[in-house]
C-alpha cells in the first residue's frame, strides 16, 4: 500500500489580473521507503507540491491521502498533529531557533508530544550523535557551520521517528563538499531507517540520490 | 524542553527588548502604588486626628447655635430624644458613636456650674482624652476603624473601673470636672446636692483643658428628671468616620433630621481630606492611563516580538505546533512580563512612597502588602489584554515562512 497517494491535485492562485496554476492536475503515488527527488525550474511548483503534501497549503482540488488520512480535508489542529507525529522537515535556511542549543533545538519536537525531559535529552543526544554532532550539542546555531546547522535540522527532523521527511533545497546553502555529506546522510537515513524522503532540489547531482525523480514544469508533471 | 523553558530562554535572548517592554508597566504600577500608599496613610492620619478631637459632628436644635450649647443657656432649645433612635435605626454608614446630652447652667452652693446629662457608655467612647487618662485603657482607634460593640472586651486596664464608670454610672452618681471639683472642694465618693437631689461623686475627671473641666456629668435620665425635660436633649455629639464626612454624611444626617442644625469640626482637617480625595481621584485616573498605555505598550512590544520571530513561529508551526501552542507561548510571555512588571512596580512605588511620603504629606508611610497582590493582578491582566491581538495574529503565521518559492 502506498504511503502517499495524490490524485488530480491542483492549486490555483487567483489575482485580479491573472490566474496561476501552481499545481495542475498532479497524480502520484509514493511508496514507503521511497527517496523521491522533485526537480524543475524555478516557479514550477516544486515547493508548492511539498507544502501541499505537508498540509501547509490547502489544494484547490484533488485528494492527498497519507495512510488513509485525508490531508485536504483535515482541520488545522489535525494537520499540526500529522506534521508533529509523521513528518520531518529540512529547510534550505535550516530553520533553527537561534537562542536554543543544538540539543535544545532537537528536543523541541519531542516537547510538543509531551515527552519527559530526560527522555528528550537522551533521544536528542543519540540522534545528534548519529549525524556526527556529539561534540557540538551545547553550541548555539550561530556557533555552528552551515553544514553542522543543517545536520542539526536533520536530527530535529528525525527525532520523532517520522514516516516521511520533506526536504526543501536542503543543500541550497552549502558548498559542494558539504552538500555531498548531507545528501549521503539522507541516503543513509532512507536506506537504514526506511524513512520516505521527498526532496526538492535544483541540482541534477542531488537528484541522483533518489530512487524516483519527478520533474515539474508550470505545475505539471513531465 | 518545555513551553516554560522556551519562553524563559527567549526572554533571556532579547533582554534589552524585555526592559523596554517593561518600562511603561513598571512606571505605571509604581505611580499608582506610590499615590495609593501615601493616600491611605494620609487617610489614617486624618482619622486619627479626628479621633483625637473626639466627637466631630454636633446635632443641635434648629434655632440653637454652638454658643448656646457651650454656654448652656437656660432657654436654649431642645430636640427630642427620639432623634437618637432615628439615627441608630437609619442605614447611615460612618457613624461610630452617638452621645446625646442635655446641658443646663445651674447653681450649686452659689457657684455657677454646667450640668450635663449623658449616656455614660457613649460619652466615654466619644472622649478619647478621658480614655487616655485612665477612664478607659484601650488604645485609640481611628474613627474609620470597625465600630466596636458595646461591652465587648476592649482590653481595659482596670476592669473594675471600666464597669464602675461605664456600666454602673448610677442614676444617683455623677462625674465632676477637674475645675469644678477644685471650686466646690469635691473628691471621689463625696456627696453633692444638685437641684435638691443628692448625688454621689463617682469620679473626678482628669483635666482636659476644655469646657468639660467646668461641668458636672450625671446620667441623662436623672438630669432630664431634675430639669423637668423628660425625653428632651440639647445636642447629639457624633463621632463620624472622616471618609464618611467627606462623602456626605452631614447631608445624610440633615435628611434624617430636617429640623436640626448639624455642624462639624472636620474643617480642621478639611484640606487633608480634600487632598486625600484628590489623590484617590488621581490614582484612579492613573489606573485608567496605565491600562491604556501599559496595555498598548505591552501589545506593541509583543507585536514587535512576533514580527521578529516570524520565522521561528513558522518553524514551530512547521514541526507540528498547533496555533494554541503559539498563543500559549505569547500569553505566557505576557504573564511573565506582567508578574515582573507588577513586582518591580510595587517595589518602586512603595520605596517612592516611603521616602517621599513624609516630605510631601508630612506623614509616616509604610509598605502596604495588599498592594503587592493588586499590582501583580493589574499588571498581569494588562499584559494579557495587551497581548491578545498580537497572539491571535501570531497564530495566523503560516508554517511555510521558512520555505523557498512561496
């Protein structure tokens, strides 16, 4: 059974002057354990697709089901619960909270599910160790390099054992060497933990890490 | 990690913002606490002054003047005793003690004396100077303090004396003013004949330096019988609460007793009463101002904070924080600001009152603990109210504030 089923998904932005089809009748199935890369030119709808799958943007039409949970119909509270329990996010800008240490940043998602502080700490340490940051756990984001910050973001995405990770240009702010390291980390997570990954990227090299690649142009799958 | 720690760490991260956000609320609370603390102590000072003066309201017959009362003119008009009952059965607030009396000038052994009929218990209560001179041992209380019921345990130094003077001033007993005692060579337990009736000198009153030194006090009923003025009195002396006087007690009394003349000696402290009233009004105005200014200031601070934290709030939403979690973060922050602002405002206001009170109002000022809780409640409520709109708008921040292309 597919983890994510997308049927005839469309997202239309209307303004006074024109109508933009950000997503145009997209149908797609993502299996558990897939590493899907989403490529396409700027403005092709890659990020809109990711946001819609994450329940952050309501589609204009179509259906999205995640393990029989209908994202397009869900309330704001249920969507927050869906993201909290099933989804990890990795952003190009890292999206770390500036006044929290690496350890505290990773602990935040666990605090949202009311996990005990001692459990939060031990789990967060373990995950940071897994991404190779065991000696940086008490550092603030500003004290970390870009690559290290992105690893903290990955650790935060992994902490709640998500079914799927949505990554939006995760290597966009990194040099090629660091990009390779981060992509390898994603690959390991996908292979070892069987976590499904949907990654938006501009880079053809990054796209090669996925086992499936979809390409968007003007909101359509090509 | 929990929501409290998250709020605390964020506050510590932006300390300078925190201080600027607190300034308005701290100053506002400090001003209110300062004014109210000085005002309360000033009111207590006024109340004590009035108590020390004894009775501060005089109810006289319509045609009488104060001179008639003090000179005890033989033809001075009287009022019915029933007027006392009328006051007692009314719902008037601030009447602490009533002392009806009948006064007439008489002659004893060729000497002119003022005979005054009194209701003993109420007379003693309205004469603080007698109390402090051994007739009653309880501490003076401000007239605004709760009224004590008759015969309650007042902590008298001499229980026997208290009973003797207050409860058993017999129909044949009298109290003699110090000057009259000298003039008529009277001492305790002597016999004296007044208008053909023999009285026992129960007590020679201590010197007060007032007209009371030239009086003989006997039981009102006995005096009424002697003067053939049953059911009649010359005046009612009232100890009125100073606040009640300034709130219109005199007019209320005039309404109950329309055919009487009601005067007060509270003019002595009128300026202070007026100042207290002004301070009370001023603190109310400040309260309104602080609610608006403090609320707007906190709201502005929280809104600036929300704008600065858009990405952070977006991140929290992204990783699964519901809107309610964002509201809780901001309202918790507002509560912390309120608590901190309330405490600092109370401390600042109290210190200002304690140091400035003696200079501004010539009174000694002490901290008022209850204002600590009021400060806390007011500051927290203002902070929460000020934060409601920014918190609501923060909940509307979309989780994708961190994403590309959108």
